[in-house]
C-alpha cells in the first residue's frame, strides 16, 4: 500500500493529493530574495522555493533544515 501521493507527500499532510499548495510555515531569512514554503510539518516534506529576483517558483522534497541546499526542480518535484 502506497501512503504517499504523486508528489511524495504523506497521507497526513495538509496538501495530500492536492494540486494546490498550502504552506504551513515559511522562511524569508535564510537566503536573500528567496522565500521557502513548507508543505507540512514532517521532517521530510515538499518545499516550494520562491525566488523573487528571478521570479521563479521551484520545488524540492527533503528536510526543512536543509532547504537552502536542496536540489530544486524547475516545474516538477525533484525526488531524491
């Protein structure tokens, strides 16, 4: 039984199975001109990176603590 959706989110995630993204936490202090948005409170979670300079939104899946060093995909989630 697969308990994750197509984006790797666990079934108890607020965003499970949804195309829309609802952030439960954000960080705009780690990297200049970047906002990181966390998809749920799991240690490994979907993270959205909003680059205000490049005007680009990218996605990654990984530990919130490593948000600044994750590999972000351009329009789809990068799975590690």
